[in-house]
C-alpha cells in the first residue's frame, strides 16, 4: 500500500473504531434510568457502569504506546477492536450490576488500545501542516456516534430492553476489523523499550484508588478518617510514580514531556476543563427523563442537537484557529462553555423544546471547537520520536479527567440531594440544577489555565491546515 493510499484510507479506519466507541458510550447514558429499574438499583449508583469503563481506559492507556511500539499499530489496533466487540456482547448478557461493571471494564481495556494507537497512526502518517485537518476528518465521522447513539438507545429501550443496545457494536466491529486488515499501517517504535512494571503498578493503583473514592462518596457511609487515609494513600502512590518516572530511563509515562509548553497547557488545561464537561453526558439524560418526565426516546432526541452542532463546527474549526489563534480561542471558548453549562440550570418541565434544542446546539458547537483546539495543539511542538509517548499521556489524562468529571458531577448531585430520596422529582431536579451551576463555574474558571499560552503557539498546526 502506497503512502497516498495510507493517507486516503487511514482516517476512515480510525474513524470507524471511534464511531463504535462513541456510539456505545452515548447509548449507555440514555439507558441508565431503564437499567436502574431492571437491575433494582438507584440511577445515581449506576454511574459505576460509566465510570468503570472510563477508569479502565485511564489505567490501561499508558501501556498502549509501549504495545504499539513493540508489536505494531496494526496488530494492537486489531486486537483492541476484537476485545471491545466481545466485551460489548458480554455487557448485553450481564445478569446483574457487578457483571455489567466487569464487562464494561473489559470494554475499557479494548478502547484503551483503540484511541491512542489510532491517534498515533494519524500523527505518524500526516505532517504537522496536515495534522489538524486529518484529526478533524477522523473525529467528524466519529461524531455520528453521539448523534445516533442517544436516539438509537432511546428507541431500543422504548421498544425492547437495554440489553440490546450493546449488540449494536457487533456489526460495526466486524466492519472495523475488515478496514484494519486492509488499510491500517503497521508502525513500530524506532527503539524497543522495556515495559515499566513498577510504574504501571504505582500509577494504576493510585488512579484506581482515587477513582474508587470518588465512586463511593454519596453511595456509602465512609468515616472521615478512613476516607482521608485512603485519599492520602492514593496521592502518595501517584507522587511515588512521579518520583519513579523522573528516575527511570524508560518510564511508563515520561513526564518530562510536560516541559513542552503547548503540550503541557493542552493536556493539563484540558484535564481541568473536562472536569466540568465530563458530567454532562450522565446528568442530562437524568434531567430529561427523571426531572422532566420524558421517555427515553425523547431524551435521546434532545441529545442529538449537541452532536449535530459538533459535526458542523469541525468544518470551520481550522479557519477559526487560523484567524484567532489557539490562545484567544481557548480562553474565550472555555468561558462560553461554562456559561452554556450553567444555562441548563434553567431547564424545567415547563421549558419548551424550542429553547432546549438551541441550548444543545450551542453546547455541541463550543465543545467541538474546544476539543479540536486542545487535541491538535498538544502535538504542535512535540518531536516525531516522542509522538507515541505524547499520545499515551494525552489520552490517559483525557480519559481520567472525564472519569473524575462524571464521578464528580454525580457526587455534586448527591451532595445537593442530601438524604432525600432520588424518587422525589422536585428535589432531584433542583439538585441537578445546582450541579449544572457548579460544573459551569468550574469550567469557566479553567480558562485561566490557557493564559500562559503565547499568541503564536500552535501555528505549526493551524497555519498549515486547509
């Protein structure tokens, strides 16, 4: 296969896998209320079904770069899609909540290899001058997943059961495997490096413990002393990994890459921003279905405008970044996202759909520009030889922030709800409104992290795109 063929077909290969992953995540969010009834648990407790998936992503992504360098991007990508597809079927046959969480963890392991390896293949195939356009092309078809997911999930739940939503991935997975076999390039690392088992244990244990603490808050009674001890232990494990990474010649995640300003601001600023955004996919279906009393299929339809607007923004994001630059776009756009999130606090059962739809469009519009900016700027000044490690760090922190954001959003709702039952519609709606205000403020404040950028940062990417 020639270099021209690779550039022509690779974006479609990666986009198909991302489509499957995004379709799955959005279908699950819409089905949460129905799943809670079927499994006999409360809706907020099912955040573990979503967070377990994202958590396994964050823990396993760091080894994806090492696996791609060692075994090749084609083989790892094919195995990842296979694992993800099988895990989807296991989710569909789960008999209870623990089995479903276990299957979701397996799904996350597969997805952990798909995203960074696919991104790595794109980075190694396209020069920086073509990178923004290539990434936007990859993400554009993948956004069809969020566009169709809520609607398909709502219709499936309405006419059948939540179990069928996981089997949608099977035909998509088969198509993805065919495309990988035909068109995926097989890149290997220039210098094979040993896997950092000590770093994997320290990092994985610290992240898992910290995420577990966020998970149990609001669901179980944990005495302050035990909670504080476990929190300090998680921080100590992560701090130990930081020390280990600086001492090791082949660390799991090479933190010295954070010295590159554009990469540091993109991943750390993006981490903070996603803490506010991460709770929306879980909380909005609760607002629409439990707060407003809408059926699952109508709730799914209300999630569509955001994805539709995101697809439209991908077409104009390169021109916006060329004209205004990354610094100005990220500072202003982050504040606008925070304001838009806060406006969902005004949505009640009396709010007409004609007002909710434009709000969803606005949310998708700003979110799409934000992610395009952060994802492309991260690699503006990273050397090609460091692209694998940079992709692992960026993907890991991205998924970790979404996990913390989702768990944090659910925790904020539970905190405002207090000891009141989740079946109380008025109190639950009020708690959701307060959560949207809180998340909006956090997101707006995260714009401060982009002030350290220079006006010319990222021009190697934005100026070269067409």
